[in-house]
């Protein structure tokens, strides 16, 4: 079961009504959002929607957009692929008390950069040791204790609820049995978590191994009436050598890889449900570029049963990964913010082609943004044709040193490909609109000239698309031994 559409109205940063259509195929979602654009509000909308199931006591009104007219109701709606729509709103706080969302809340993962910091910055004892017990008891709360059949969250809640006030023998016996069962099951599950975490961590390519999650067993401290030794420490090896205070020794990228591996491993230990959501908000910022791709592989290969929402404010990374993600399973969108009404509000843009975006910016009189997208469309059109037809382009050691001129030169070596009039027009505009060095002063660019350039690029795109189709047809005909044989093959001789 997957989410098909998300509706958000007057929630957090979203003022007004917004709809996110994930298509009938219920795709994963890649989101670029600049600061103040509503990216984090989308993260919290999904998280609080699921958290509101059961007996959480969450109230929608406390999360309502403060600039919204009080008379207008706010809501978060999810349309699932079974055709059912569910809402959490000012007036609907009980509709989510259904098994599908109660279970989905336990099996889903919401990870942001602040969450990752908890594995190495929070709960530091004496300034040298990271106590991971508060984090892991929370992460494993929905995981089954194989020794009791309950979740660890349920077992831990019972232990704390049964701390006796008078320490009678009967009370102590019941509590000790619960503690023993918890300790046995929790220690076994920590060993499973360690193995899974190392398995995921290995995919990042760092020479890091999590050696141990040391758990001394909790006990009942009778004099103080509390549960003692709520403590877990982690031992780490780097390049086969055990290191102390790894949170000070390892760099941010390695610490992020460890944290991500632990979080994802806990999800793999969680019982599977019909609806499973994994939302990652800017967790990649601690990773260098080379180690972001392994995470994408991990998500695609190990979490294919989850519907994944990957949010980032890194536009360069967004543009790269957008090309990397398969279109049949991922959709990409962009979020910006607008202040024309005196306050920030999100602007949701479906991922459009460069020329579509150029026209949008032209309509807003934002000539600077418009010409940037025209140049991107021009270069992208040339690159695609050269790539599809394996045209030789002069080698350059650093990819960023390639320019549209390199691809234009390669294409012009094919005599007769570009009509003379179109080629002449492109040559004229290459020195101005299509030249990135000519846009330091956007005032010099007039709207009519920009519109003319858009039409020229559309014509170029059409010419190259048709030329590419003809080349593909010739290849297909040659594969069948000629045009007649090809026609006979596809028509069945009719």
C-alpha cells in the first residue's frame, strides 16, 4: 500500500491549499526546497499525520499556519492507492485511529540531520562517552522482543509503571522478572542491530566497523526506586584499530555514515506493515558527494518496500540525483518561497523542463532566471543528441570545463543536420542570450529577444529530436537486414 496524493492546507509553513500528486504509480518523491519554502513543513506533515494515530493526543490546531484566517479549516489528507482518503484536521482527530496508520506509525522512519547528531553528540557522560540507551530504546520501541513477544516499548513501559513504592516481595518479584526478560531480549536485539548496521555501513566504503554495543543490563535500584544502568556505549574500529572517543576522532562524513546505518538498521528490524514510509530530510549534508550515491543504492535496494521521501536544500545535488533516479519509481518537485504578501509562503513547482521554467520566469519578468534556464535547455539539448548518437567531443579532464560550444561544434560536423537559417539564428544568439558571460547585467536583455531565443531553442530541439528518430529507424532497419524486411517484421507481412 502506498500514498497516491498528499493534501496540505494551512499547516505549519503552508498557508492555503497545496496538493502533491505522486501519480497512480505512487512514486517515491525527491524534493528540492530552499530555506523557508516549506520543505520541513512537508516532513512534519507526514510525521505528525502518522504520529496522530492511536492515543497520541496530538491536536491539529496547535500546528496550524499562524497567518491563516481562523475561519478557514486546516488539514492534512492522504489518498492511498486503495482509493481511500484519510484526513487529520481541526475537526477530524479520530479518523486515523485505524490499524493501517497505527501500524504504519510504528514501521515508518523519519530521519533529519538533528536525529543523526543524537548518535554522537547527545547524552555525553563526563564529556567523553556517548550514552546511546535513550536513543536506542526509542528507535527499537516498535521492534519485537523475541523473548516476550511484546515490543520493547511495551516492555519498557511496563517496567517503569511497576516500580514499587514500598518494595514488597511480590512487587519486587514481578519487576525483576520483567527486567530479566527485557535484558535478555534487548541484548540479543542489539547484537542483530550491530550486524545489520555494519552490513549497511560497509556499503559506504569507509573502513569502519562497529565492534560492540555494550549494554550492562538494567537493574532495579531499591533505595532510590529507579531503574539503574540505563546505559549503552558503542565501540568503533577504524582501519582495523579500535578507537576511543570516536565522536571526536572521526570526521563528520564518517559519523553521518554510522548514524544513518544505525537508523536504517532499526527500520529493517521493525515488523513489516502494509504502509511503510521513509522520510529523509537533509541527512546527506554530512556526507561528501562520493558517499551520497551509496546511500541512494542502499535505499533503492534495501528499502524497496518503503515509499521514500528524500528532501534536500542542495540544488546542485538535487539536479544530479534527479538524473540518477529511475523515472518509473521517482518523481521530483521543487519548493520555493514567495514574500509578495508580506510573509513567506511556499511556491510548489512540478518538475518542468528547462524551457517550461524559462517561460514561467519570463511571465514573472524575472529575466535573469529566465535566460539561465534557456541556456540550460540549449546545453541539455546538445548534450542529449551528442550522447544518444555517440558524437566525438574534445576530451577535457574536468567535466565542468565542458561548455555548450564543445557540443555545438561536434553537432555542426554533421553536414546538413541543422538548417542554415536556424544555424545562423543560433550563432547570433550564442554571443548574447546563450553566452553565460553576458548576463551580469540583465537590464541589457529585452523581453522580445528572450522570447525569440526560446522559439529558436524549441526549433533546434525539434530538429535534433527528428534527426535522432530517423537515426534510430535506420538502425532498426539495418538490424532486420533492410527497410523491406523491417516493414514485414513489424506488420507481420500484411
